[in-house]
């Protein structure tokens, strides 16, 4: 489900505010769900959309009961924000972004992402983020 998070966010951006939650509920749960909804609303108010897709390099997956965590050494250099009207790329992500995602299993048995946090720089020195690390 983690890999589905970013494409779902882009689909939600292109719909009305009333439809966004239903799209995101397939892949996200609280508190991430509300955070994504607020983020999309803020992005759309500024006339921006996202372009491209980050490349996910998931590793160190741990499952304990209904909770799972994974590390992602994400390459966001092929994604960013663009002007909605012109399509002009305004920002570009970077490579080697170390993220930790928490997923929870719902009553339907599906795991949904509840939290995504970026690992602080100090921690990255101890465990560098690279797809092969």
C-alpha cells in the first residue's frame, strides 16, 4: 500500500475537495489522511499541482501485529510541484531522502499508511540512505 500512496495523492489533487477523501482512504488512515487533505488543499490554493513520481526504495520492513514500519530511501528527483495552468515545473525533489512509514491494518485486512516521517540528518549519518544501504 505504501507504493500506492503517491499516485493516489496525485489522483486526489485532480478531483473536487469532496471526492479527495474517498480516494485517499484506500491508502491512508489518520493522522496522515487529514495531513494529506490539508496539503492538497494548500497546494491547489496556490495554483500548483505535483508532477512526476518519486522512486520508492523500501527496506527494513517490520511487522508486529496490526502495525508495520518500513524505511524508504526515496528518490524524489523526478518529481516536484508545477504551475497548474502552464505545467511549468517550479520545484524538484532530491534523491536519498530517508523516510520511515507506519502502516496499520484495518478491519478489512488492508494496511494503510498512518504516518510518514523524514529521518533527521544526524540519524542519516549513522545509517546513510541509499537504495543499496
